[in-house]
């Protein structure tokens, strides 16, 4: 509807000042950081089990390597004492090879499990935000 002749037009609102723009920017940054931290928390809950499995596999591999080293030392000691005579040496060296193979297998499983990227949702959100800003 057209205003009546002689009627005053309503004043157009002025753009926000610097302090209002800074407040809007701070509010936007705060909302973005809250959303980002919420997403990070969700990712941590989802990847907690994977991180636990990776940690347990790493600890099991270290324990197997320690046992392999101990059996190697014990086998070498008995070999030096008995000058390669007796069945104890064969048994200990067999245990050494067994533990070494176990450690190698655990490291291979750990390496295969560690290839899956962590925090994929957060990375995707960051990529989308960078594309949106660019």
C-alpha cells in the first residue's frame, strides 16, 4: 500500500555499529565453538572403543616383545652354561620364537586397526566449513 501524499516515510534502520557487529561476531564464534566441541565430544564417545582396542593391542605387543627378549636372554644364558647341550635350550628357544611370532602378529593387527582414521566426522565438518568460508 502506498503512503498518503504528504505522509512521512518510515526511517530505514541504520546498519549496526561496530560494537553491535563485534557482539554479533563474538556470538557467532561462541555458537560455532559450542557446536564444534559438541561434535568433538560425540566423536570421542564413538571412537573410545577403537582407542581402547588399539591401546590394548599395543600393550599386548609390548608384553610379548618383553617375554621374547627374556626368553632369548634365558636361552642364551643356558646355552653358554651348558655349551649347547640339553633339551632346555631347545624349549626356551622355541618359546622365544613363539613369543616373537606372537608379537609380530599383534603388531600387524595393530597396524591394520590403526589405519582407520579417527574423528572422521570432525574432519568432514572442518572440510565443509573451510569450503564454505573459501
